[in-house]
């Protein structure tokens, strides 16, 4: 028999903390690590910028729809809570597990690895081979930061004004300032002394036209990792003050701000160095800074980027655990997972397992593929919400149904591109789906 769901917390977060959570969940390792991989796969700098723009538009469309859903439900748990209520509990359970493992545990591992690699770039006179697997030292550093982030949110870290919330806000503001600084200094240096032979300077429209649509779709899969977090406020829907105003503002404002910054950051990266220096590089920010300002400045930027990644890692830890807690509230057999320390321990264990078992680009791709399916199922729920809540007058996503249809169309393109171009990513992303189906059959079975 399922446990009666209820929100146990009395904490209420305002627009500032909720908006900063969206921003910090989005601005993480993705924008500082993926464009080198995109340039390798797409072969066109203009195509790289195109997929960043399309990824931002998809995130904004999704943010509008998620805001309407979250305001209607007002329960923490993100996709799990929304799909369980408006689609089916079994589908919600599977989506919740997929989102938890691939949408949070995998990004936690990826952020920790990116932190270790940027820290290594700051301390080492030579950059590591971008195709090289994680070294023992990098794995140890990544493990330490994951444990520390988990401990930060282990006890009463959710109360407004608590150390956990203040630390999260401070890290986010610092990282936002970093990204703005990269854009301002980078564009200023490029305007004063345009680099000769940079990737963007040598880009052509003909090159963009020759880019395969399937490759563009797969590129959006990769950027989905960088944009993941645009829906962060939905995971706290039961814990915010004045959800009707706070959630739409946080999701819309945070997503627009980050999208603009992402496009500008990538303009700086692609205009700073030749394509052969950027192609395939994970520490692309270091390479671009070295081309513009020299090795010393590049090392300094790598240090700042590494510490900026800590806020994203912390945000994923803080947000992802809500899914496990919601499952514990809904299912009596999982009641122990509703306890914060237990949920955090499960999240840490899975993240550590992913860190040691998958390469960086596989982590990125599997995240994008699995989240495309999970978020598409969630967006579909808006049509049922519109029918059931026609007279309630709560927040409505603008331009309905265009944002939902645009998002669903783009997610379908992502799924098809992945299945045709990188089927191994689909396999990695679908493993939690099978486990979720089996798990739901067990936890929902009535006792004899």
C-alpha cells in the first residue's frame, strides 16, 4: 500500500534562492567542457553555436511548461511527482529513477571529474590528453569533492539562512560573476586584437550547410547536459514561498540569463583559438584563455572555473535527493529513503559508481538522451493539466500549445539522432528504465 504523500519541510525559499538554484544548476561543467567535443563531432563552429541556441530555446519552452505543471501540483520531486500524478504512477516511478540516476547522479560524477581535470590544468605545465581516461589522482579528487558536497547538505541545509543555503547562494553568485567576467574580458580582448586563424574566423556558411541534421540533433543531446537544471525549481515546488509567482520567475528568468551567457561564452571560446587547438578538448576554457591572455592567465582561469564547478555539484546534490525522498513518501516499502541522510547516501553511492565506470563523453550523451525522454513525458502532462484545471486560474504557460509542441518535436529529433548515430548512449540511458519497471512492480505489490 502506498504511503500518503506529504511535504515534511516547513522551509520556504524565495525568488532569490530559487532563481540562483536554477542558474547554478545550469552553469556547470557543461559550458566549460562540451564545445571542444561538439567541434570534433560537428566540424563547424557555426553549427556549434547553432546547437547552443537551439538548446537554449528548448530549455525556455520546457521551463514555461514545467512552471505551469509545478504550480498546479505544488509538490517537490520534479518529473517524478508530475508524471506520477498526471500520466501514471508506474511511468512516474520509471521517469523518477531515470531522472535521478542519469539526470543527477551522472552530472554529479561529471562535475566532479571536470573539477579534477581543470584543477590539473591549473597545476600542470602541460594539458592532459583530452581522450585520456581519468587518472587515479583525478578520481581521488572527484571522490573527495562529492563527499564534501554531500556532507554540506546532510543536516538542516535547507532552512533559509542556514549555512548550506548561504554557501550555495554565495557559490552561485561567484560563479555567475566568473562567467560574466569571461564574456566581458574575452570579447574585449577579441575586439582589440582579433586572433588570426581562430575557429570562428575560419567558419563558413557552406560548412554549416553541409552539417548533417543528425549530427546537429546529437549535438543538442550533448548541450542538454549543459542546460540541465533549467527545471530545478520544479524539484522544490512544495518548498517555495508563493509558488504561483516564484516558480515561473525563477525558471523563465534563470533560463534566459543562462542561455544568453552560454552563447556569448562560446563565441569567446571559438573566436579565441584555432579549431585544431579546441577540437576534442575538455578544458576548452583553459585553451581559449591561454590563446588570449597567456599561460599564467589560463591557469588562473582554470582555478576559478574549478571552484565555480563546486556550486553546480552542490546544486545537483541538493536537488536530486528530492526525487528519492518523494519516492519514499509515496511508497511504504521505500519509506526509509524519505530520510535525508539515507537518500544522500544512495545518491553518493550511485554517483561514485558512475564516476569509475563511464567516460566523460558517454556520461554527457547518456544524460541528454535519457532526460529528453523523461522531460518529454512530463511536458505531455500539460495537456491534461489544462483540461483538469480549466477554471482554476493558476499560472499558464505563454503561447500554449506552441512551447510544448516545439519542445516535444525537438526531443523527438534528439531521440532519433541518438538511436541512429550513437546507439550505445541509448543503451546506457535505458538501463535505469528497465530497473525502474522492475522496481515499481516490487514496491507497488500489495502485501499478502
